[in-house]
C-alpha cells in the first residue's frame, strides 16, 4: 500500500475515533450529572455534556464539509464572435 494512502487511512481512523470519544462523553456526563449530590458538580457535568455535544456537531461539520460543494459554480457564458457585417 502506498504511503500516502496509508497516511490518509490512518488519519481518517484517528478522526473517527476522536469523534467517537467526543460523543461518548455526552451520555456519561448526563447520567453522572443527574445523580450528583453537589450542585456545582451537577452544573459542571451538564455544561460538559452540552459542550461535548456542540463540539461534536462542529467537529462533524468540519469532517463532512469538504465533501460537499459550498456553492454552485456556474460556468461562464459562452461568447460567440459576431458574424461579419453584410454590405
């Protein structure tokens, strides 16, 4: 396997693992925040869950955005030369 393909493959696997870790923080933080005895800890865990969820959406947008065209590029109109003037 060529080195550049292996590098791209490993980068994609690493990015997918990063997204998985980021999204797995949300249910754990929500579950622990629900039963936390301290109000400060509860607020911290709910804030952590919200930040992880927002971070996951931003992260997934940056992973997916290069695969979609950002705007429709219309080709320039074709300009034909004027026909010669008939005397």
